[in-house]
C-alpha cells in the first residue's frame, strides 16, 4: 500500500476514476485536451460526444472559476478519439497541487498518449500583442522554487520515475508541426513562441513582479498549465501547450492599464475559432506521424 493512498489522488484512486469513465465511453482516448479560460469551444468540435459534469464523476475535483464549464467531454476529433477538459483546476482555488494535476494521471490511465494544453496568459514580451498565440517552448515553475511541485511526496513508480527530466517537457516535434500548420493556415502574423511562467494567483501580477519575470526570461505569465505538464511528463505522455495572450502585462508605473478577467474571456472568444482550427489541424497531422505510437 502506498503512503499517499487514501489522499484521494494516489494510483488506486486515479485507476478507480479511469475505470468508472471507461465503462461509460465507447473508445479509449489517445489525445487529452485541456481548455483554458474562454477556450472551452474546442470540445464542441468533437463528434459522438459523451459528456460528464465534473460533479458527476466520483472523487473528481470541481471547477470554481467563471469561464470554466466544468465538463469532461469524450468524442472523436478528425478521426482520433479524444478527451477534453472544459475547465481546469488552479492553486488559487485552494486545492493541493496534487489534486489539481490528478486529471493528467487519469488521462494516462485512460490511454492518452499526447496532451494538448491551452491557457490565457499575460504578455510580458514587449513584441507580443493581445490576441497573439504563443507556442510554449519552456516554462518557469515559480511556486516550485518554494517547494510547490505536484511530484512532492512519495513517488509511485507505476506513474513514473522519482526524478523526471524537464528539459524536454514540451515536445519539439509537435512545436515544429504547429509552426508548419500556422504557416499553412496564414496565422504566422499572430503565432509566436516563448517561455511561460506560472504564479499562484489569484491576484494579477504587480508591475515590479512583471518586470522581474521579464528579466528572468519569461515571455508570458499565468496561473495554470505548468503543474499539469510536470505530471503529464512524469507519466510519459507527450506535451504540446499554447498560451493565448489576452492582456499585456503592465510594466510602466505611468500606465493606466489594468488586467481584468473579463478582458481575458473576451479575447478568448475573439481568437478561439482560429486557435481551435490550429489545434484540430495539428491533431490531424499527428495521425500521419510515424513516431506517434511510442
């Protein structure tokens, strides 16, 4: 018996949730998608949908954020079986970091091989504009500097190794493919790449914090994604992640600009169709990728 068993997010607990779901869906998903603020429309493109409210799934966390639907949607996207989270969980909701990332372990036990994550983020890079889409090439786990890491505690080898590598966290082949897709779709004027930094939230960053993060090498800042990526990689799944730049981080003390959640949702709405097309086309390409089935 593992010490974390009984915590609600150990191997046996995740296995029980995965088994409960697999009894109710026709196919094991190969791709897992996590939709960020205002980006839940990705799930609407799935055919033959089977939908569960988080509240109906035994022992599953609940989403408390406006703009997050709180649904797990199974279905077929471009011929590939997928599972899509409409709404995710965050540190600022008061959950332990292990609970926030529990869905990644459930994804693994469902059969998912590739995870695609999206989020809304503030742009630190001064060349970025509101509405830009940033392909994440690396991250800075700021809470991790203070010991907040989803792999803290006893390691269960059935999920992955004790000390997983993170220098290859974001799959380079998928990044390359995404740039090719963006070029073909005519999206190159708003598709960027860069480093995403996660903070705890829920308050937006101060001007001094934005300046510091920018100097540390962060191009965008947000309150999600990184912890999910760490657990997905620990479980051996491939990861591709995108940030939608929904606001420019305030770096100037003379600025009258203020970050707000409504602006985040509005930008998500405006750019979401193109972001969905980018992700859908990428998933189609993954079908023809010989290295896909590891």
